[in-house]
C-alpha cells in the first residue's frame, strides 16, 4: 500500500471512530430517566432564576455550569435531553479536542487513530457525557486549555501567540466556574511554560505566561469560593459524602482504601461496569487490569515523542499529586471516579500510545517487522468501541432508575387514601417525576441530592407513617449497593409491625448502580 493510500485509510478510520463515538454519546440520551442526583440538579436549574443560580449553595454544582444547563434546556422538548445538552456537547467536544491535542504534538498517525478510538469507546467518557453533572465539562475545559498551552509553545508568530494567550487566559478565568475539578489540571498546564524549556519564544515569555495564567486561576477560584464554594462545602450532607474519599495521612486504612479507589477508577476508564457494583472478590481481576492499564500508560509516556514527552507527563501525572494534597487536607475527594473524568481524558490518549508501541515492539521481535504490530495495536484500541456498538445498553450510564414507569403503575393500582413513601435514594427522582403535588406520597427529606440530613430523626418519621397507615403502604426505593438507611429502617419497622413486603414489579433496571423498585407492604401476606 502506498503512503498516500495509507494516510487516507488512517484518516478515514479516525473519522469513523469519532463518528461512532459521537453516536454512542448522543443515541437515546433523552430516553434515560434522571436518577436522584440528576433530578436534584434538574430541579435546581429549572426552578431558580439565572441570578439565583449564580449564588445558590444548596447544590454542589458550579454556577456557570447550572446557568449553561438552564440556557440550553429549551433546545429540546424532553427535559431529559435538554438539560443534558451541555454535558453532551462537552462530551462530544472532548473527542475533537483530543484529536487536536494529538495533532499539535505531531504524533504518528496510527497512534492518533488508536487514541481517538480509545477515547471514543471509553466507558467513563461516554457515561458522563450522558449525565446531568459537570464532570465531562471539566474534561473538556482541561483539554481546551491543554490545546492552547501546547500550541502557544509551538507558535512563533506574535499575533498567533497573543490570540492563544487570550484564549488561555479566558479559559483559566472561567474554567473553575464550570467545573471545580478543572483547577487540578489547569495549575499543572499553566505551569508548563515556566517549568519547561521554550520551544518557541523566550524563557521570559514562558514565565510571564505561567504567572498570568496561574494568577487568573487563583483569583477566579478565590472569588468562586467566597461567592458559593465555601458555603457549598459546608453542607453537612455533602461533607458526609466527600469524606469517604478523604485521606488521613497517618491512617493506613485510608491509604489502602485510596489505592483501591485508584485501581477501580483506572479500571472504569475502559471497562463498562457499575463502579459501586464491584465486590471485594472482583478486585482479584480489577486490580490486575488496572495495573495492566497503567503499564500501557507508563510505556506510552516513556515512548512519547521526546519534544512533547515532558508536557504530557506533567499533564497526566501532576493532577494526582494535587488531588492527594487536597484529599489529605480534607478539601477534595481522591479517586472518586465521577470526579476523575478530567484526568481520564488525557490518560486514555497516553494509554493508547502504549498499546500501539507494545504491539509494534512485539511484532518486530516475533516477525521482524512492525507493520502487523501497528495493525494489531489499532485493533486492540478499538475493542472498547466495538463493545459499545455491540452492548450499547451497558454504556448508557452507571445509574438508570426508571421511576416514571413505577410511578405510572403506582397511579394505576394505588387505592384512595393509601400512602406511598419514597426512601432517601429515591426521593429526589420521585419528586421530579410525580408531577402535581400528592400529599399522600411522602418524600424522605434529603440533602446533597441523596444524603441524609444530619440530626433528622428518620425513625420518628417512619413511626408516624406506620401509625397513621390504614391500608397498604407503597414504597418507592432503590435496591443495590447505594446506601439507603431509611429503606432498611422502614422495612425492618414494617416487618416488626406485622406487615408483609412484596415486590410489585420485576427490577426496573438490572445492570446499574442500584435498581429502582416498587414495593407494597400489607398486613399479613400480600397476594397479587
């Protein structure tokens, strides 16, 4: 095959991978119901004005993220699609930005195609492109900043440098307001011009660029913290959630837990599995796979083109150091998978390079030529994308609670004056989908979307529900590894009071992090 035909084939393959990646993110996004965290964000974005969203402290979401979600929500008739449009656009932008970053660094075409294929089929990048959360937005902004910084180091034209500098400054200034995790990638990226020898321009220009960018990040972050961040962080419910991922420096158990989270997060970049559905026994293969993936990352960095190796190493590894410091300071979770999407985006690119390099080296050793190895590396990099095509339903999201279906059944079968109750993990989603207010549908009070309210007596509330109950009691809940203290307490107290518990329907969704369930409690044994 001539070089021109090979280049055309590789270009067509790259476009095909990106097209399939875009389709995997877009297809049926609006058909999946909001789960509790998403419903909580959706209610906030739709019920508050733009001015209120800039100052709200109840939801731990950046102000401009919520403003953008609200602004774009009217572009689609279904709220499940309209409210997810902003993360979806950013998730698609991640693929385009990844391609531009790789081209800026002048990587071999086969590695570029393999990296685009890996990014297009990444379970983590796909899942959070389709979810009403800010994590894919953080990944997009970090890649945009990386693209601007890398190009700035390679452009000699003064006008071009000024435009790139302006873009980098605007990204540094606005990025934290779209995603808090952005700063863990932005700080290392804006340090690169000062830390590394200049490729174009002078050392003085590089130091000045870093100084301006880091100053803007600091100023923007401080202003954000004063306006909303500190009050959001003081939310007791949010603290009880994030503290699970904090690290006490002198507690061995915290470090062991952090290492496990690190392996699970690394595993989840490629393997489409519900993260909290991973049991202790499954760690036997999760940890080796994570180590294998990090082996690919190490080889990818080691064999990365020398001209840009230091840049990519700083971009991929430095955020972990900052995250460790933040976790030890009890300020930001370490290795929480949802909050690592911004880190996964560049890491996947390096991982693909490692796969191709190893395949080529093996081919040279075994066959005396590298061509077959390059083809094998490309095929291996496309396996996640092929899996997404074959088993698309596994990639739609790690949480998929079909409460609309259960509420429809409830409306059809509940008799007058029968009470229905939504437990903690179901409360926000049920509140969103129940429509008109129904005083007989009791919602367990929550904070931070799905967290208990400290010092609130859920036991007393359950006692009141049972004491005033005259007929059947319907229960909308979530079953699985999602912790729900109110569910367990409610079922125990109902059984003590002589109620029999029956599941009304089969599981609404079986392959996710928790399953939406409709239960009915009847004195004695319930029969359908």
